[in-house]
C-alpha cells in the first residue's frame, strides 16, 4: 500500500502492521469478525474500536475473542483509559481501517467531529486511514454522501468499495461492504503487490448501437464483473484503465475510467489504451452487430406496413483485434455459454487467438448476467497445449481476484523475466 509522506509510521515491510479496526453501525458489521480474523491470520496486530450502534449488530466479546485484545467502545471509560488511553491508542496504530463505515460515520469524519471514541481516534491519529463504506444504495447515491466521500478522499482517506449487489434491506445496487478478502488484498503491503508496475486494460458492460437518434440495440450486461476485475487489479497494485459501456456503477477506487457507447468507440479506445499494456481483459458484452446506417431522424411508423427491416453489419471483434497486434499484451476473454462450457471456451481461445478464456455457465440460476455471484471455468494456453481451472460459485469480487491472480501467474509464466 502506498503511504503518503505525511504518515508517521510507514509500514514495516515483512512484518505485521498495527491495525486499529473501527466498526460502525451497519449490518455489514457481522463481516468485520471475519475481517478481524483474516487480518490476524495475515500477521497483523489488531485492536478493535466499536461505535455504540455497532454493538447492536455484533458483540465486543466476539471481537475480543478473535483478536485476543480488549475491545474499546467508549471515550469516557475511566478503566479503559487507565490502560491504554485514547491518545496512546491513536499513536499506537499505523493504520486505521474503518469497516463498515456507515453514511453517518462518513459524514462525521468528513466534518472533523470527535463525538465518540472512533471519530476521536481518527482525528487524533496521523496513521494511514482506510475505510470500507457500507450502506443502503440510495444513501450511497445521495449528493451529501457523494460530497462526504470526495472530502474524505481529499483528506487522505482511501475508500475501498463499496461493492454493488443485493443488500440486506432488499435493495440492489452499490453500497455493499467489500468482502473481507478483498479488503485484505487491498491492504496487503507486506506481500509483494502482485500487479505492481503492470498496466491492465479492461472492457466492461454492454455497448449501445444507435438505430436512430432515440433508439439503440443493446443487451442486459450490468458491467459488474468487469468492474469487479478492475477493482481487483487495482487492489493488487496495477494501473487499471477501465473502458466501460453505459452502466450504473461507481468507478472502483484507483481506477481510470473511460466511458464509451458503441462497439466502434470501445474498439478505438481499446486500441488507444492497450498500447504498451501488459494485460487486456475483454469482459464487455459487445453487440455483435450494428445498424448499417443509423437513421438521421427518428424512425416513424408507416401506415399499412407490419414489418420493419433493419440492415445490420458486423461490429469489429475488439478482443481478437487486440490479440492480433504485434505488441499484443496477455489477452483474457470471456465466454458466456449455456452448455459444453469447456469445448466452447477452447474454441474461443483458438478462434480469437486469446491466451485465456473465462467461461461462465449463464444457464445456472443466481449466477452470471446481472447477478452478484458467479462461477467460472478458466482455460488457457500452455507450452504443452491447454490447461484449465474451475472456480466455484462465489461473490464476483472474490472471483475477480482469483481470475486476475491466475492471469498474472500465466502472464509471468508466459514471459519469464
Ligand atoms: N468480444 C469483443 N468484441 C466483440 C465481441 C466480443 O471484444 N465484437 C469479446 C468479449 O468481450 C468477450 C468475448 O469476446 O471477451 C466473447 O466472445 P463472443 O464471440 O462475443 O462470445 P459469444 O457471444 O458467447 O459468442 P458466440 O457467438 O460464439 O456464442
């Protein structure tokens, strides 16, 4: 993790860090127990501070048992202050990680409040600060929250996520806390950052092919998988350029986003941005065809005619054309299939000249298109032919991390230093 110069304690390479885990009052607090455990397992020292509301979702005792340290909940606790006072605790930490960070906590931190122990510690500490926001999607989209998120980022906070998907309240959209594994991966600076120094270009979402000034051809791609890949690659330290069709998703932290509409715009952006890149992942659901000549004016219904014939022409195959470049990067494509996963994936690998194909079975309920979970079969080229790996159903954020890691491993094997 990069530490800005003002931070007092740079991470100690090869050693665990002193992490103050702040938990605020969101339903995602139940995931913080797993996060605390992962942080401990990764060799970090962990102390937990919970807001009053957080204790309605998970008990301090759970966190105490997992970290082996007393959990602090109150600023005005003479007994706790007699042990490690709050200023001492603020100095002890070399990283403050707030997960989940609710909309209210973000608002208080953005305005420099110190009205409970957690906000006071954040204000009193020079440590590096990271938060994983978690809230209802409408709250996350509110201009006030957007303003607070920007202000916090300006103040030096690093925001991880949020993820998009099913919410505990029944809504669907951005606001879900990143999975603990993804948070850990984003923090992990003791392990060498697997993708540091690499540039990754990713296409995501659908394309829109105009028929006339008000209508278009498109598909149901949500962009979630491509955005999850971008977040994973950024968390692993890569420079990430995300070329996105029209989607309703926030840009993952640390990702450079280029919005496009049509397949041809995506093609041009891909070739412009892929120059000199190391890894290209084509996750977009590119429309295979476009109207040969989009109407200049709105198409009108014609009296007495029951059919309308549109003449479509093929769009360029973006990923195949990237794979055909002389300076080609390692190229990973996606295949959405309903049967014969492996055979179709291998066929696509050969036909498009790809290095790896991530194949999804889109006929499986709750997985794939628009869903938050996905499973995949990875097929790649090897000196000895092809090889493969099956990834079981899991949240797209986790699957994305596994896909990027596998691609990096193959990339390194394909081009040893
Ligand atoms: N792709 C692309 N440009 C296109 C079409 C597809 O870059 N014009 C990429 C996608 O981003 C994805 C892969 O190619 O990585 C999917 O291949 P595609 O041939 O579109 O898959 P299917 O639609 O499943 O193809 P098929 O007609 O073989 O079922």
